[in-house]
């Protein structure tokens, strides 16, 4: 895969109840200049268990960042709900403030998320001050920096972002999330802006934090190699829906959905012939009938769907929303017999 391998430990067995869930979640944005609305997220179920890392993968425009923002409470769902620790998320200021102390965002671009005029100490302490956390601030900041791999932490207190390497800046961003002692991290492309030599270090750090602190994480990425190295489960998203999900080894070793197969085929290490997707990229203002991938599907274009008798269903019959967790499953007419559905 495209990201350097890191040592990954398997998380504990799946819990009976998820820690963070999207429950039939939809986010629709008004159309521009009177145009049709954009169904960015369309009835998604997704669960993240305690101590579990879930990778959410897909092309740009598939809805994965909007889904992540909805799970963070930064976007209010049009329908459905976000559930945390068994309770639906409230959207009042007090409820959101308490929630964001327990579910923290790690952005992809540390240069853009760090104020260049603030020192490392101020950047990490900001969350403590916003949330009014009691206790010794200096000790909390030092502990967060040390957990993020910046040791000795005091050496970094007075530095500014421009004095740090890209990997160090990303560690400061992670420390800023850790200082509040959250239960879940939502990491949006956490290594996309880093050199290849540093990516493995940051992924290893996230795995170590899971092991040491019991953190859960949703990692949003277009990089299936990253998903392979860090995740317990993977959810593949296309045009607002999760179209394949399951244990990462199952999904990436034996993909069932043609979209997942296409994404995997273009990785440098893939033995498969690269699949060049035809047609237009996903457009949430124009969700087709039937399977929403059918206009770009290589299985349908090759005639294989017709030979197996599902071509008409591909074009006309919508598919059920995949459950938030469970065994390897794909929302695909052609894959259904293969999946034992």
C-alpha cells in the first residue's frame, strides 16, 4: 500500500453499543442560485466503538468530510441524528461545548490550523481556556505535548509554528486535541500534507495513543494504504452513502463493490489492472436512480452485470443503507450473490 507500514494492534472485541454513531444521518445543502439541493450525506449509518479506529475513504466530493463535520457537531443534520455514549447530540451552545471537549478534531493542514503568532504553549493551552478546565495549565500542556511525541515538552513551549518541521506542527495540533482528554478523535486527512518519511511516525503515534489512552478515532482519508495501516474497520463512501464496509483486512483484501475495486486498483502495489472510472465525478445535486455508482461502473460497462442478470436492477433499483457496523457488506446488486446476500 502507499503508506509506510506501521505496527498495528487489533482493538478489543466489538462492543454491544458504539461510542459515537451516525444514525440515518443526512445533510442536504440548499442549491446555488435556485438549483437543486446537494445531498452531501444521504441516510448514513456509521458506528465507532470504544478503542476502535474506523477509516472513512472515498474520492473528493463523496461526502466524507461533511459526514465528519456532522459527527463533530459542526454541521446540523437535515435528518437522522448523531449519538454519543448512548445519547443523541444536542445542538444548544452548552451541549455542544461539553461534547466538543470529548470529541476533538485533528485537521489535515497544521500550517493553516495553527496561528503563526501564537507559541506552541498558547496553541495547546487554548482549548483548556475555552473550556475552562481546572487544574495546573502548564502541567496539562506539558503532558499533552509529551504524549504527542514532543519531548522534552518545555523545549517547545516558546517556539512558533514557523520554527517547527511539518511533522512537529502536526504533533502540536494533536497535542491541542489531547489536552482536553477526549474520548474520540476525528482526523481529517491527518498525514496528507506531510512527507512520506513522516507519515508513518504520525500513524504510529495515533496507534500508540489508542493503546495508551483507549482513544477511538475516525480517520477521513482518500488513501486506502493509510486505511490498511491504521484502521480496524473501513467504510467506503460514494455520493453521500457508505457503499462498502467491514473489517479492513476483508474489505481491502477482497473488495466487493466495483468502486472499492477501482480505488484499490490504482495503488502502486496493486496487482490488479488499473481501473479508470468513466463518467462524471460524484455530484450531490444529481444523485441518479438505481445504484448511484451505475453510470461509472466498470462491471456494468463490461457486460458482466448483464450476464449475471442484475443490469436492470443496477440502473433502476436503489439499495438499502448499510448498517453502521457488522460483517463485510457492500451496497451493490452485482456483489450481492458474492456477498451471500
